[in-house]
C-alpha cells in the first residue's frame, strides 16, 4: 500500500513536469498541471500526517511528530480506560450475558456424547494433575488427622450406646440372632467330630470311651436342636435373654463411666498413632493408584460414569427451564461481580502491556495493524488534492479571470 501511494505521488510529479513544460503550446494542459499540482500537495500533506504518527518524517525531529512512540504510555492508558468504560461497564456486561442463554446452549452441547467425553477427559486431566501435585505425606497427614478427629478423639461409649438402642428399637438384632443360629446349626451338622473332640477333652481321663461317645452324641444332638429352636422360635428364651443383654449393654455404654473408660482404653490401644499412620498411608496409596488407573483409561467405569452424568445433566438442562434460569442468573451474578470488582485490573492488562513495549516496537505493532488503512488516506489525499486543484484552477480561469 505504501508503494501504491508513493507511485501515485510520482505519477502526479511526472504529469506536473510534462504539463508545466508544454502548457505554453497546449493551453488545456494548464488544467492538467493544476490537477497534478493539487494531487502532489495532497499526497505530500497526507504522507506527512500519516508518517508523523509513527516516526519523524525524513528523520527530521519536527515537533508533534513520532506521536505513537512519544505518547505510548498515554495511548495505553487511554485504551485501558476506553475498554473499562465502554466494554466492561455493568450495563454492557449484563445485556451481553442476558443474550447468551448459556445454560441452554451448554445443555445442547453436553447431550452430544463426543462433547461429554471431551469434558470428561478434561476433568480426568485435572484430576490427574491434582494427584500429581498433591504430596503423599501431606495427604497421609490429612487422612490421619481426619481419622483421629472424627474416629479416635470422640468418645465411643455414648455413641455406640445410642446406636445400639436404635438398633434394638428397630428389632434389627433378631436378624443377627437368626444368622448366628443358622450358622451354628450348619457348623454343628458339618463338623460333628470337632464338637465331639471339644466335649471329650473336658471329661475325666478315667471315663470309658463308650461313655465319651454317648456324651458326645447326646450333647451334639442337643446343641443342634438348640440352634434349630432358636432359629425357629421368635420367642425363645435365648432371644429374650440376648435382647436384655443388648439393652443392658446399650444403657451401660451411655451411663457407666467404668465401661466407657475401658472402651476408651481399648480404642486408644488399637488406634495408636503408628497404626493410624500406617492405615492412612495404605488407604491413600491404594486409593491413589486406583484413581490414577481409572482416570487414565478412557474406557474405565469412572470415566464412563462421568460422561453419562454429563449427558444426563445436559438433557436436564434442556428440559428444565427453571434450572436454566437459575444457572443463567447465578452465572450472571458471578461474572458481573467479578467484572465489577476487577474491571480496572482487567483493563490494566492492556495499559500495562502497552507500557512494557519498547516505544519503537509499539509504533511498529500499531502501524502493522492499521497502517494499511492509513495508506488509503495518502491515496485519497492524492485524488482529492487533484480534484481540488482542478476545481480551483477552473474557477479562477472562468470566474475570477474575466472579472479582472
């Protein structure tokens, strides 16, 4: 574009020279000379104006030239203020967000499986990044602290007592008794020798073997019948005794300091610090390995569930206009708050960036962006100058000269 503008200037200069030299013999060339003379004046004036924005014309330090380099910081501040006041204004942001209808568009986008898989992959990458950044020792300390705070430190007695009471009130202990009686009966039937050996070992050594076998058989049969009757009879004395035992235990856990102290001592003996740390380390190592494996595998159940959940959420967004409205309002509130609070900081990005530029670099960057259009000013100046010169010469020739 600079070459075109310069070519027009040179063309006007050549036309001027030729017309000026021949106008004595060819009077009509006076009009051509006036037009070319005006074109040169217009081209030179606009060349000076355009060049003065970015550098000193011909290297001469004329006042009020090289404006962009000289006023770089002020230009940056002006651009930042312009963006802040016209693009980040509260009403502009609100109106633009109101037009977007982001929730509905998000729903339309998420229902398509490739998009949901893409978001799932992004979530997996974020999860893997978080797992990579997390320090294993810090996580173990966190797990240990949580276990100690929520499991070890609270008193177990009252808590277990209340849980046992709730368990008894719902008559859930009967299912445990059923299970225990059925398992006992099954074991006795399947392992009579083991039962017999236990009973025989308690009899004196002088008792004849015939008596041993009789006692073993008799007691084994009675034990089987006992287990059967407990399983079948909902009002069996053993069931009543067990209910009373559990009720007394639940009450004592809440009311007897001695029992509570014994339970606390047992708890701290089991959950001492080294064991908790080992449990925390083992838990985190296992969980981390499982998470990494599932997050890295696009076909894992976890990734599939995330993808399905995203599609379901997208379908719900499309079907539920109330949810769309709530999400849109929430997003608008968040964005408007952020823009209102950090509007100046956002606009200062432009200001700070321009101020960090080298002065000459800033002029070159801006010239590359708008210089092509500015060259049209030179071209238009040449054309308009030519028409103006022709008009002035014509007016002077046909109006002013006859009056003189």
